[in-house]
C-alpha cells in the first residue's frame, strides 16, 4: 500500500479535527487510504480492485481541490487513478502536482512511466507528432537551488584562478579561471533558454486526451483528419483556441488540429 507521510496525516488531523464538520479532510484522507488498501488487497481481481482504487482517487481529488497540494498527495492521487484504469487522469494529476513542485523527482519518474504506458504508434507521422519530447534541458535535470549552488562553485573557482594569476602572473591560472567563467556563462545561457521555452509552453493550457480521438482539420466531424490514426488516450496537447464545443490544439511535434472538447481533460485542477 502507498501511504501518505505520517506528518501530513497528523497536520490534517490537527488543523481539521473530525468534530469540525461531517466530512473533514482527515475523514476524507482516512477513507481514501482505506479504499486504496482495499484495492491493493483485491489486485488479483482487477474488476473488483478498480472500483476501490476509483474511490481512493475520488477522495484524493477532494483533498487536492481543497488546497492540500503536496507532492505526496499528487503522487498518491495519480497512482490511484492509474490503478483505477484511468491513465489520462493519472497523467493530468501528475502535471497538476508538478505545477507547484516542478523538480519533484518521484513525480517526474511517475510521469515518465505513465507516458510509457500510452499506446503511441511506433512509426508514421502520428508517432512523430504525438509522443512527448523527452526532457533533456538543464532545468529538467536540476532544481533552481541546485543551479545556484553550482553557479556559486563555478564563480568561486573562477575567482580563485584570477587571484592566483594576480599573485603569480602565470597564464596557466588565467586559463584556469577562463574555463570556469565559460562554464558559468554556458549554464546561465542554457537556463535562460529553458526558461523562455517553459514560459512559452506554460502560456498554453495543457490538455490530456481521454479516449482515442481523431485530430481533425476543423471544428466538426465533417472535416478530414489532420493526422491518422486517432490520437491514443493519454496524449498530451496544448490548447490554442476553443469554438463550438471543439478545442484547437497543438501536438508535441507541432501539428495543429481540432478535437471535441469533451474528449479531453484540462490540467491545472
């Protein structure tokens, strides 16, 4: 069973005592934990386990929407949705969790695992368009705090090299300082580039496809497909516009088309 940290549970109980209301956060958490435990015990029978995991996911959703937005709750919420058979909700929950905790390694690993479970095609245009790009940027590999520490170390090394050069007038020390200054400039440039790309992406709402759906060239079923076959459930898209119950989206590969709004869920809840 995947449990919330005892500290979080204790905080919920202290802040919201059970007598405060008929269904306090502590009660909701306890019910969700019990449902998750029930599902774990029934995992040999998927048909019986999934409803229990769905109840757990519903309880975690309630806590999340009440403002208890911690990485641990986001992880339990996502796992409950996935074990309930709702992979799109799992992916959306992980993005919700990463929004306030961008560098949470468990959430990043869980998202990569959930993406691997999406039935993306292996070849063709759709395979190139809908599969999320693997994060290879510097800001995906280190937190802001880690970047500041590395920056400080590089700066100290460069200053030490310059100080030794001033004392010895040896070109070797000047080259030593130059190496670390170049590293410092490279790190800053990569971080700035990542920040600009991230700002661009986050300016567009993220949606997840909930069922296999054809991406069309216009906002009606009469329009021809933009790419074929249908986008698999769990595909992540960026919203560009809405019109008449349809949403214009951009795929990870840059293709733009239209999907029924009801065939997607919006992240950020």
